[in-house]
C-alpha cells in the first residue's frame, strides 16, 4: 500500500497565527488555491480511496481531488486534529499570559499531559495510529489521507515506534508525505511542496509552534 498524506491547506486560523485544534475553520483564499494544486499533483495517480478528517479545512482540501477522481471522501473522526481544550481559538502569542502553568507543561512535551478540556500527545498518538491501522486493513493499493499536522506527526510516531516525548515532525500546509506500507510502515518522503511552488501558492508554515 502507498499512502499520500496531505496536510490541509492554509486555514484562516493558520493565516492569523491562531490555535485551531478542533475548531471547524475554513481554508483561506491561499488554502483554496493550495487544495487545487494538491488535486493537480495527485490526479494522475491510480488512487483507490480518499480518507479525510471531518473538519472543514481538511474536507475543503480533499474535495477538489475527490471531484477530479470521482471518488467519495471517506470521513474518519479519528483523523481530527488534537483537541486543544482551553487553548482553542487563542493566538499562539496569547496562551503563555492567559494560561502560564498549562502552557509551560504543554511546552515541556510531557507525553501524558492533557490540556484542560482537551487531549494529550499520547491520546493523539493512539487515535491517529488507530485511524491509520484501519486504512491499512482496508487493503487499498494507493490511498490519500487528508488530515492535520499534529495528527500526522503523532500517527507517524506511533507507527515508527518513536516515543511520545519526542516531536521530530513538522508538516507544511498542503504538503504531501508518501508512505510505503507493505510489511512495515516506511516514510518515503516528507513535506513535499513542489506542487505548491509550481502553482505559485507556497507559503511555509508548520504546526511546530504549537505541537
């Protein structure tokens, strides 16, 4: 099985520097152009299925490709971004002043620290890993997964046996990362944005400043 893992295009919250978590934010005008570029890059491939987070920014990224390939988007709630609880909808620059203790614990990368009202890094690893296991079990030849930076980073850690305390992955908006998963889960490419540069809709932004 080959998986093409697409982080959603730039959202309005990404453009504002705001923490979105599971807020149902739409793509920005740039993000909509990025979604079209993703569709152009993946359309020539023999894609069997498209899986997607239910959040609007992910579905808007998946839909142009689904339309081009005439495939149904298969929605899996386990592909949603981490629930960021009290941090949700806040600017990245606000949380240290508004929630100093909680922000310090989160930034210490404690694997089992749950944001009040939200999830922990380990929670997301388990959820994201389970979503990927289900996709693998479906037996597709080539599938696209459209999700979120934190979710992909956590699922990759779970499936590669990387500890929850480490955070080695940061994914760009509308980047494509390729996985070969036959006997083992192998990450072949990470953060490919050549399709965005070609379409003149590239802006390098990541989930690293929060996740």
